[in-house]
C-alpha cells in the first residue's frame, strides 16, 4: 500500500512546484490533477513536468479533466469532443509515465435516462481503454450522490458503479471515500465489492453530508477499517485534502502524519 498526495491538494501552487513539494516530502507516489491550472495537456509544459517528476522516482497517476466534460452525454457532437479530449489525456498520461488514469463517468439530468447514459459513458470509457492499449489502467471513480432531482451522477450508487465495472472488463476502480461517505455508502463495503478491480483510493473525510475533503480523522468516515484491510496490498492511497481550507504546509504535514500512522 503506497501513500501519495494529489497535486489538487496544492492547487495554489503551479503543478511543477506542487510536484517538488510532494516529492521533497518523501511521498511514494503522486496524482497529477488534470485540470487547468495543473496538468491539463494544452496548458502545461509537458517536458518540464516530466523533468520535474524524474528525480523522485514516484509512482505517477493522473486524474482526467471533468469540468465541462460529460462522458454520459447523449448529444453526439458533444460526445465526440469529450472522446477526443479524454483519449488525448490518456496519451498525455502515457507520456508522463502514469500507471493509472482516473475518470469521472459523467451524469444525466433525468433518472429515466440513467441506463442509456451508462451505455454512452461506457462507449467513451472503452475508447479510453483502447487508446491506453495496456500501457496504463483506465479507472472509473465513484461520484457523490446529488440531492437534485435534475442531476444523477453515474457511479454514485452501488448499482450504477457495478453496471459500469461489469460493462467493461478492462476498467479498473478508483474509490473516493469522500464521495462514498457523503452518499451514505460505506467505503470499505465498496472496496470489498470491487475486489481486484480496485487500484486506487482517493482518501478524504467529511461529516457524511458534503464532500468537504477534510483531513482523515476530522470527519465521521470509518477510514481505518478500509486502510487496515488494504494494508499490504498494491492499492494506491492518494490523499485529496481541500486546498481551499488548508494551507500547503498543513496538507503536507497532515499527509505525512497519516502516512506514518498506517
């Protein structure tokens, strides 16, 4: 079980500075946040980012962009743009040397369309897997349930998540503990159901209402049960701590304390 930090947790810094801060703190792996202003391919200096990673020898994973990107969309022109963007991000992730790329499966505005939108999302995810061609794993992340009657995020229920994972054998699973706990789901139970498909955990805490990305132990999620079960496994544990609530020094200190305690 390797412990790492997402560059999102240091969002106030540019991505190369975030890489150096996480690497200098001695973490075993890092997840690159694939949104502007961090590791979005058309934004970042790819060669400079790869050079910044090189001295540390950290395992690298990436988080695919999701702002304005909905793999579950039924609108064909939009779907084509989403496919091209995410396939391009897979190639970028391969260039960076990533082991896993995590992607949000999208959402739909009407509950009656969840089944159709699952098929749409799977179509996009399969294209990502084909583009990866075994060079890295494409991993779908569970999302937080919405309270709106006009917003149904895929993989925010156990049934929806299982429909995606069973719909494409090559897909892997990234468990977001904050999304699970805020949706009334037990992270440990989701991990058990996913079995060997689980490759990464995005670890944060909350009170069970909102995805606050608190430091582990500051909320009410039972995270020790999960990390205890995963101890000794190859699953990657990535801390995603709220950069709008905690200063960079607090993020790194809390992450280091968590790393030393597991």
